[in-house]
């Protein structure tokens, strides 16, 4: 037990046994003991002994085990070491380990106490640059200073030159880097985060956000049991090599970035702010900064391979970050009426709340969403991205003052005080809405999950006064420029948007039009061609979507009617006919059949409300809507089937139009394709055993060839025996075959004569039914021979009844 060695180790181990990370030649005795405990002791006991170890040992002896402990918890950067597997650790499956892990990693827990103890001694730990996000890694490798101040004065080059770039991080930064990047580097099986209860990792993210970005109180709570008093903020360190600015040529601005480190603030509250800023910057860099504007523009080519693919779990964590940042920003105290009072009362945390979203999150989140909208698969998993986007668009949902619940629309109106946020995030509303339209036009809206996503977006944008404020923002952007110098645009696009909170930032811009234009140009560049959300081009896309919604409604209704007819036509006796239910069934292209009638009704409700909301947003007239409904009406042919896909007639026949191809791909319309040949030669179905089909076909062919004349004589009789034989041995559908094409119908006659068909015995359904009958018969001590005799007699009685009472019944088909 480690308790027995604590006292002896504390006397025998000297600081020489815990050299700095750079000069470590062999693991210490304490580190070797801890590694052995990981194999031999249960998880709860190890955490308890680690807590005692952290309390008893001084920082210079804990310094040597800190990198190993962090890697042991969060896993290695290459993903080989899994660590504690926090993303799969859930309270419902492992309640004990779940509780112990959360207590150990809590902001006031033992691990954070270790971080603060090492932070007081100003230790540094190396983090490889090769594991940083792509744009940052490329920038550092090119010896260009990244715009984020998180990397300033931390890059360490090896003395021998060449590869091996590292960041020299303080303990808090090192811990948070590993915690954040474990969401990316650790490959987790998909079922781990699709359970109902949240994982330990998700809970820890929420806990850290609430602790270091508090929505209540003016300053951060001080860390408990810190032997050194206040946590010292990182001290400035001279850069190892000269850097140029990240995309900017103003050296004075760069110097301001490097000089304004958190340690220059003498205010005790300011010394605590660096933890909030550092944690947020690490989260944003590790989770969002995988694409730069230049990289995103290059990735528009279909030939460029995607360098990073976010997962659904990744997006859910980012959504949690976005929601908390809205709550954190909205907890800002109202500004005093007197400007002088504001200058004396505003705390660093309050100022941080004011600029946290536009300076740290906006640009990287926009590019991240742009990538997801353009590259995410066209399936239901996009719902996570959609909800994260909608959460960012609605900061009023996370405001402390919530309007009273009322059924009146005026109570749900978006307040005018959010106009500034909408204008400063105009592209988040307009360009991403156009991106969603393009996705929706390529998805199967008959699917309930896809219909729900269209409904969600339409409902959010249909909130009263929101469309008007977006339109106002577009008008401000389209106002003609009077005099806006180029340097002013570049100044607004400088790295100060994501630099240190303590760095100086440009003065507040009061002109609303200039604010909107600066926002657009900073995110998309000076040459960006803006596409108006309420312009004619986007309006045409909305009309196409509305037409598609109408088509999807008709398709869902026809599928529902067809399913109801199929269910009503099935009788109890069909289970005893040993025949497949639908030999000519076809795939509808959606998942309605798997979900049921209730979801079909929900789909229709979602689409109906979505269409109503779109009409409200874009002021579509009732005449336009009725015209679309008439175009989408499905004409019924003589068989009551839906009309053919959109085609054009040519000399060679009908040719599908692009709309027709789209209708077929999405299951909106289809040709009624039925097998018109010999039923014995139709393709083997998925519900049939291929070997049995072939064997039974050979047996049937041999019997038909051997007894053809006798069967012909029996079927030609006019008595009861003749009717019974005709019921089983003939198939009139083969006597007259109808060949249909989209242009013509022709009938050809081909008589195969009476014959035996044993193919139904190859059906898994038939085999399963027979096995069930034999199993039940065994309970009554009936052997296989007796059971077979009973089955044959029972079927013969059934066939006699069917022949006697239903002479006009449709003859037997297999």
C-alpha cells in the first residue's frame, strides 16, 4: 500500500530524484510505484491514495509525476493510451467510478489542487506542436505567430534545430490542453455517447464552465486550500525566435499582444481572470480552430481531402459551450448611466463578459459551422449541428430575465435590444440559412427526422420581429459606403478579435452600418459577394423548398394510405397460406415503414407548420401557396397510383428531367415496376433461402415434366376436384402478361399450363412457421411424422373450404 511508503519516501527522496522534465533520465521510485498501482489496485483506491499523495508531498516531488498523471487520466495524444475513458464513463453503467472520477477532477478536487500547487512554483511542461489544430500547427511551423495570445512566448525550438517544436505550458494550461484535446484524439466507439445519461467528460465540461465562467458573482471564487495564497498568473517570457504577425504587418500591434500578459495587472481580481481566459481560449482553439478562412475556401473543391471530421459528440460539447457563453455574457450587469461611474465600477470579469463572444468565439465558430453545413452527411445526425447553430442564434433564450409564459404572440417577440447582436452576427443568420436551404433541398423530407429539422429552423426564424431585424441588418450592410478607409477595415480584422483580454482593443464603433460591414468583411474577406437572405435568389430557393414540402406531404400521405390498405387486406388465414406477403414490393426511399403511422402523422404536422412559418418569414401570398399546392397535386391514374416522375418525351421514349431524377432518388415519385415474367424465375428475395429456392425449383420442374398430362386432365374437369386442382395448379396471371412502359401498354399471352410450385417452402417465414408448429406439437408429445400428417390434413381442409365457399376467389399464387 502506498500509505506505508509515503513517510519513508518523503524522507529518502530528494529533489535530485525529481529532475526537470527536460533532464529526466529514468522514472523515479514514486512514479514506478504509481504505475504499478494502476495495474494492481482498484480505481477508487488509487484515487484515494493519489489524493493523500497530493496532500502530503511537496510540489518539487509531485512535479515529476504530473505529466504521467495527466496522460493517465486523459489518455495519450496519439490515442494509444485510453486513460480513464471519461467519455464512456457514465453514472448509469459505472456509478462508483463515475462519482470518484468527478470528485477527483472537480475544480476544488485533488487534481486541481495539484495544479495550483505546481502553478505556485512556476513549473513548465512541454506540449508537442504537432498535435495542435491544423492552422495553428502550420503557422508555428512556418515561424508565424498565431493570432491567439495563448501561444505567445510559449513556442520552444530544439537547440539542434529541425523538428520537435513544443509549447512550454504552465500546469493549468497543460492540464486544460490535455482535457480539451482528449475530445479529439481519443477515438470512442459510437454507442458510448448515445446512451441516455451524460458522460463524465460532458459533466466536467459543464462544471469547468460554471466554475471559471461564472454567471453569478463579480469575481471568480478563490481556489480552496491553496498553500501559496493567490494563484500567480503566468509571467511573461521572452520569445525563443522572432515571429511575424499572423496575417498582419503592423508590428506595433504585435508588440502590444506580447507585452500585455495577464501578469501586468496588479488588481487581485485581474489575477484570477487569466484562468477564465486561458480555459476559454484552449476550448475554442482545440474544438473549433481546425479550419482557417483560407483552408475553408480551398476545401470548397470536391477534390480536396477533408483534414478533420468532427463527430456528433464533438458538436454536442461545442453546443454546451455556446449555451454557457450566452448565459455568461447575458449575466453582464446593466451599464450605469454615468460614464465616470462605469470606469470605476466595471470589474475585469464584467468587461470579459462584454467581449467574450465577438472576440474569442465568433470567427472560429462561423468557419466551423460553414464546414459542417457543407461537409456533414445528409442524414439525421446533422440535427446536432443544427441545434448548436440555433442555440447560437438565440441568445435571448439564455438571458436571466425571461418573459412570462403566455399564448399571445407578442409575448414571444424578440426584443429590439438584440438588434445589435443580430447585426454583428449577420452572416450567422443569413449565409448559414442559405446553406441550410441547399441542404434541405437535397434531403428526403418524407423522413420524419429531416422534416423535424426543417420545422425547427423555420420555427426559429419565424419568431416575431426576428426577420425584420435581420432585414434591417441587411439594409445596413447594403448602404453605400461614404468614406471607410481600408486601414480601418484591416484594423477591425486584426488578431485583437481573439487576442488576450488584457490586450488593448479598438475603440467602440458607433456607426451601425460600419459595424455590420466590418463583421462581414472580417469573416469573409473584402472581396465577398453578399447574397441577400430576402433577395430574389434566396426567395426562389424558398419557393423550391415549399414545393418540395408539398410533394413530401403528398408522398407521406400516399405511403400512409398504402400501408393502411396493406394492413386491412391481411387476414388471419394469410398466415396459413405459407406465401410471402408482397412479392412485388418496392423500397420507398425513407424510414416511415420502420417507424409507424404515428411518425407519418408527425411528419405531416412538421411539414405543414414549416410551410406556414416559411410563408410568414418571406411573406409568401396565399395565391402563391395555392399555386404550389396545385402543382404538387398527385394525379391519379386508373389504378389509383401516383403519377410518374417528371419526364420529357422524345423519339426514343421518355427521358427523366433533373427534377424527375431528384424525385426518384428521394422517393417522392417512382415508376410502378412489377415483375412480369415467370414467377418461378424471378430474382431470389432477401426473405428466401437461396439454396432451397434452387433445389425446390429443380424438384418442381421434374414433377411438372413428369406429371404434366395428368395435371392437365385433372384441371379440365368441371367437378369439385377440378376446381380444387385449378386452385392449386394454375396461375392465370401467367396466361396473359401485361408489359407496361411509361409510353405504352401491350398485352401478350403465354400459357404455361397447370404446374406445381414449391418455392414457398424456401421462405424464412414459412420455415419459421413450420418450426414453431413442430415445437408446439412436441409439447403435446406429437412426433415429427404425426405433426406433418396433421399439417397436411389441416391445409387440405383449409383448401377445401376455400374452394367450396369462394369459387370466384383469386387462384392460389406463390
